[in-house]
């Protein structure tokens, strides 16, 4: 039988998870996506030259 947390503990854990996702993971993923896109543009310009 699965172990169930008391409602108070579960709510604290959910809040902590939500704050971690919104304060840490979303900004980190945004930076990684933008940096990756910039790197792809940079590499393509090195290979194909600047846009005309």
C-alpha cells in the first residue's frame, strides 16, 4: 500500500516544488534555450557567412 503524506506536509512539498520550478528551472531553461539559439546562429554565420 502506498505511503500517503499528511495534507499539511504534502501542501508544503507542493509549494516548495512550485517555487523551485518557477524561480530556478524556468529561468535556467530560458537562458539555455536563448544561448543555444545564439550559438546556432553564430555557427551558421561562421560556416555560411553573414546574412546579405
